[in-house]
């Protein structure tokens, strides 16, 4: 499972609230899928609906690296 550094998540995740369910997000495993490949990532997500929060640093960094690696195959 890919683990994010604390500073990549947010300094204070307690402030994150699900826009749909209005409950605080919790850190836990989320499964990403891209081009037929799935991989688990530890992210903030809603414990009720499962909606995940993907920080910009992760989207522009680690996820972009994975995307490029998968497309090169």
C-alpha cells in the first residue's frame, strides 16, 4: 500500500468534512484504478459514502509518476 507522508495529506485533517455527508473524513485505505490497474493508497475519505480527498501534491506528484509509468508499458 502506498503511504502518504503526513505533510502530503494535510497538517490538520480534522478540518476536512465530506461535502456530501457532512461528516469528518478519516484516513484509511482507498483503492485507485487506472488503465485496468488498481492499487491501494492511504488517504482521507468519508467513512459513510467513501468519497476520497486527493491532495494536489499527491495528484501532481506520486499519481502522475504512476500514470506515466503505466502509460509507458
